C-alpha cells in the first residue's frame, strides 16, 4: 500500500537544529516549512521585541540607535528593523524567526582522530589541562605564543567531546582563521561532518557535529553547542563588541564550557582565568625562539608612496625578498595607502598582489601566496593572525600608526618562523617614530623568549 502521509525531511531538521533563523530565508521548501510549523516542530519568535524595550531577538542588540522605523509595504504599517545584523537579512517587527524544537538529530559517537604528531612536554601538559576542564564543564584560557601549536592542543578535547555525542563550535572573529582551520580539522577528523560558516560560505549538507564559524555567525544560533571554543579571543571586533560576546553565550548550552585561545589575551581575560582553568605556553613547538622585531626608520613614507615612489629601505627589503625567493607580507596602516602602493610595487614584480577585508578574492590571494604562485602580498591588519606561510618574511610599514597596537604587532611578528625548517626570519617595523606600542610588543616577545628558555 502506498504511503500517503508526510515524512519529516531530515535536511530540514539537520539545518535548523540549534539555529534561530529568518523563516523567509530558510533553504527548505515553503510547503515543508508550513507542514513542519503545523506539527509544532518550530517555535515562532517575533523578530523585534518592542516591550519593555527594543531588542533584536536574533543578535540581541538593544541599542536604541541601532534600530530604524520604516513604512512596511508587507504589513502596511510603521515597522522597526535592526541595523546591527542587517547584513544577515533584515529582522523587523513584522518578520518571524523560527527555532527548531522537533526531533533531535542523531549524534554520532564514532569519530576518528587522524593525527600522528608529537607534543612537547609543555603542549601535553596544556592539552591535558584543557581536557580536564572540558570534562568538568569549566571554562579555560589557553595562553600560548604565536606558533606554539594552539590548534593541535584542541584535538584531544574536541575528540573527547565528539565521542561523547557533544556538539562543538570553534568560533573566531576572523574569516581568514576559519579558512585556515577548516581544512586542518577536515584532515584530522575524517569521519566527522564539519561545516565552515562565514559571510559568503557555500551551503553545506548534513548535520554538523563540529562547526567552525566567525563570531558574527553565532547570532544565528541559540543553545546549540555543548563545547564552545573561541579562537583568537582578543581579536577585533570581538573584543570590543558586546553583542558578539553575548552571541557566544547565547549559542552555547547553559552548562557548556568556553575555551578561550589566544597569544595576546587582554588583562581582563587573564584576570578571569588565571586562578581557574589556565594554561600558558611561552615557546613554540619547535623550541626555537620567537623572531624579535627590529626597528627601522622610514621618514615620510606616506608622502613618497603618494608621489609614486617606494622609500629606499623598503624597496631594498622587497628586492632582497624577491632575489632570495622568500615569500613576504607587507602590512600597511590603511586601505587607501594599500590602493596607492600596489601599482608601484608591481613595477618591482607584476605578480605582487594586495588584499584587505572587503576584497572578494582575499581567500584566493592568500592561497596563491601559500602555494608559491605569487611572491608576496601587501595587506592591512586583516592578515595579522590566522595565516601560516612557510618561510614568510614580514615588514610593517607605518608601525607607529594607532591601528598597530602591541597585540597586533605581536600577532604580525608571529607570522614569521612558524615552520620547523624555517624557524627564523626577518620581521621589521618600518616607522616614522617609535611608539610605546612598538616597544611593548618587542619587550613581550623578548620576555616570552626568556621565560620559554628558562624552562
């Protein structure tokens, strides 16, 4: 006898479980959405809470200045929408958000960990401490210098969580970090469905028990994750945006621990964790010292670039990299200067490219540098972290600019010498006057070297 009823499409459950989503943006066919709502599988939530105060029920923004009223053609009345998360689709007082409350996806407990690397003694100690915190549902701060192998430290804790049927999220403020981590975790966890979520990411199939996402994507989740990991926890904009910090809390279950991972924790983060879950690794996995930045004056560099000239010291540094066939990153303080400089640098080598946060080809350009298809990139601070290039040499132009905080400069210096075969390299701060931020960055790197090699 032919079955004439309706079966719940697994794809609908797999996509919506743990998400808080604009109904009109669901990738599931509308007739299936209607039937699922009729069967009470969704909680329907108004987009904007109006009383006792305005609040977006997706991103939890409650700043009155971030809301705008408009004449709505849909409901023929005055409505309010949230500008704070507008890029993810407009949430207004007349739109509906849906939250899954139907049958739960079946979580797998068989997950292989395909990693044959060896930990140093410090790494093993930190990895064990993190695992104990996950088991105890206790939050933890992993404070480890750039290139210490922070990602690898997470493997056994993630594996433990997955094998126990838990859902894990690794969130980070930067898309580039997601793109860097995603293939590494795919390789190490070959039996696990993993999704990478960021602006412009392709739609991915199945129920992901491990999710890698930018912190902005967490606006779209609620009580979804049993273990939350925030990588590069001190990075812009996360560290300055309270709604992103609230999004982390919203996206995890009530008892889920948060693991914070960074080389440059804020004092607030240190104070919160130093007497609870805290691990510190002051040296790299290959036991070689962190490259220490050198300072080099570059007076009037902006005027010269605007006149179509590369300052002599910078020109010689770039020419040396090209001659020695060493990949390089040159950081500039603003996009405007990047746009001016790129055509001048391409006179030295036509394949030099530039990249910034709004560049639609940024993923492809970084991949070209990694694959040795181009000699170097001019960039903004967007590549200060989350990128590993073998034997890369780094220059910061305008290191005195306010955009280059001590944390940013430490992260930028941390791109150099990460590979065991190329444990040293050049990191130069070209400047128009030495700042306290530059001094502090160099002093912290020297301090970590001193601590690391006293152990």
